[in-house]
C-alpha cells in the first residue's frame, strides 16, 4: 500500500489506497490464512500476504506500506506481506528477524489510537500517530511529501472521505489515485481502496476494487 489516512476519535477511521503493478495477481478480502483465524484481508497471490488486515473480534487493523532505506540481502530476504497479519493477531510489532525484510511502515490501529513502526533497513522506530487526521506514505509521516501536502488538508476538512477518491488516476506526484505506464509496458496503478472504522463496539470494513468494471 502506498497511502494510509488515519483519523482518531470515535470511530477511529482508516482509509488505505493500494498501488501496485497491475500484472501482479491478487484476490479480494477473505479469511485466506488458516494460521491466522478470524483475520480478513485482500491477498497477494505472488507472496501470500496482505497490505491491510483486520481482526473484527479484536477490533484491530494493521496496514503495511513499503518504506525507503537499505534493502535486505537477496539471499535471505522474505516478503513483508506477513507483517500485517502478525501484528493484527498479536496487537504488537511482530517478533521477526528484521534484517530479512526490506524497509516498511507498519501501522497498527485500535479504537484507542494508532502506532506506526518504521524499519529503514538499519533501525526500527515507533511513533504514536497524533490526535486528529494523519497521512502515512512511503516516506513515512512526511509533511513535505507532495501527496500529503495536497490531500491532508482535504481529509481534515471533509466529512465524506469517499468524495476525495473520485476522478481519473494520474501520474502527478501529488495525486491520490495514480497510474504510471512504464517504458517496458508494465503499469503501476491504484488498484483498491479500503476503509475501516474501529470503535469499542465493533469494526466495519469496506473494500472498493478500482479495477472492477462499474457497468458490470
């Protein structure tokens, strides 16, 4: 995932936009992982993990964004896709060998608030997201990011976040929904949007497939 918006309060609300190569296979939300009973999320069919997981019984959500920094050695590297599954199950930073993972930002949210665990390939840092509305992108909590500068004020003032994810995808660095056609013919684009609401009384999870034909 490339963009996560979080608003604290009742309910605590998350909206995630997943950007990925369009030829990378995936499937929509479900209980795809028997080893993580009760956990729901979309599944990446190449590596088997997820970009956002919810645990309705625990009233918990975890979102994974790729980070920037020092890549893991190719000989020992493993997919980051299990991190959200582990975090949403245990309620904390997974106990893993971090040196085997490429840089990431892992956001763990509960009704009381949200934390972001950031690994740059060398050091792990932890930060509580501030009260109010925050955006996390591939560079972390980064006010200078063009997408954050363009959209954070809009999310702060909007009463209906869905109105901000309309419109055609763009190659503009400040766009929320993206589409980039690479020289080799591959396409990198926004594929789905997830909205999660958490409060002590329950959890709601809404999934929008941006690749679906709206006329079908």
